[in-house]
């Protein structure tokens, strides 16, 4: 067995901490992390919202510097500052944020910048896990692709989809996935795009189809939520764009990840990032549930949701068995107000994790 390096190293001077109480916090965090593998989880479309990460941008220097560096690359590609767009004072959390040209760049850049901030605070991943667009973040964090290549690829693919795809949609359904299999009206309206948990699935399709599914589920009394996307990703609704999108993907050199990166399409580690991989990631079902179940059979992990939403952490929590030593944390959510990604701000034990700690 390889010697395990420290996975959480907090430097008092860097963090600005002092005193015995803070030293005790450091030791507590080390104790909780050092015998389990850390997994950085990256979700995709639908996690973005206006004003996300504003407190981090104002107070976390590494997050701000990283985002500003990425923003310069985005501005070259699309002619607009992503930072100005996301932090537009005229928009708030409830404003629609579904334009693919901006939303995909926002997901990639914010998740990448959050990764750099976490590393600066001493939190290092043993594994990466990507869902949908989050796989592109994995490709970059793992060393397979440069952030500049990813940003250029996102700009090109957004333009391709605007030319070839009709407007579509995605609908989160808070019900077991077997509802889709049992209901012919749902199968007529769209396709399953994602299975985030045992009690939750996401549909995708044309705009008319998703409208029909939403109305039908409302009659059934099921809870649903529209995702802020322009197209029906992971469904046949995007098939008209697949051939030109593959040409975009082929413009990026095929390469292997340096750090282990898991795909929620296959539920296994990625061997190589290439055009075929990205084509199937965009089109096929995203099975987060199966991926977590497989990882749980390997070892106990600490799963960190590296996004502004915390949605993968929420799904992960429902998948962990009561006897599991694994835990999951969202480092940022729409309700977060912490100034940095120092773990002391987000690594709060939940009632479930407290119980697991007591029984471990």
C-alpha cells in the first residue's frame, strides 16, 4: 500500500489563524480526512446562477486571481467579460441564466477557480469525478487539457449548437427513476438524461416535450424543477449538432489524465480524453448514482462538491449507506456567505456525518 500523503494541510499563517482553538480545529480536520480518499466532484449544466461566488470573489485572493485569469481567456473567445456578466448588478439569483455561450463558460471557470482556491487552502484531490460538462473541468484539473483549450472548445461548441439545435429543455423530477419506465406519457415527452440519486432523475428533450412532461407530472402531484439550459442535453434533441460538435472536439489533442478522473457516463476512470469521449458524454445518460456506488465499493471517501450549487453533494448524501465511513460536503451553495474556501467555513458535520463519526 502506498504511503498516504497529508490530504489536508492548513497553514496557520496563510489562513490568518492563531491561538489554541484554531490549532485544535486544524487537528480535528486532519483527523477526519487523513485515512480516506478525497474526491473532487464537478457537476455540469444547471448549477449556474447570477451572483454565484460573489463573496469568494471579494475575499478569496486565489479564487479571484484564478477567475480573472480565466476571464481574460473567455473575453478573447466570446468578446464579453464573464465576470461582468455573472456579477451584473441588474441580475440576481432568480434571473434566468440559460444562454449556453455564457452558462457553460461560467460552470467551467467557476469550478476551476474553486479548485485552485481549495488547493491553496491545503485540500488536494486523490480522485476527480465529472458529470456532463463537469468532465471538461476534470480534463483540465487532471492535466489532460489546458484551461485555454477548454474555454475555446466551449465557445466553439456553443456556436455550433446555436446553429444546429432547436430550443429544448431539461426537467429535474423528484421521484424514483422507475416512474419514467412505467409512464408512457413521460417516455413520449422526452428521455432520461441523468440519474443523480435513487429518488431523483432528470429528463431532457425538445421544449414542447419538456412542457408536456412538466404539465403531466404536475397533474400526478410530482415535484419538478426546470434546469436553466437552452437545449435538451443527453437526449436525441441534440443529435443534429453531433457531427459538427465532433469536429470541434477533434481540434483538441487527445490525452490521458495525470490524476485519476472518473466519468459519470461510464462509472469508471477515464482512460483518455478524446473526441469520442466528449461526444458520448454530451449525448449519453449521466449515471452519478452508479458511479458513486462503484467508488464506495473501493474505499471510504470524502466527496467534495466543487461547484456553486451543492447539488451533487445532496445527491451523494442519499447514496451513502448508513454504515459507510464516507462523507460529502458542498464547499459552496446559493446560501453560502463564507469569505474563503478555507475548510473551517464549509466542513461542518451534518447530523448524518456526526452519527457516522460516532459509530466509526
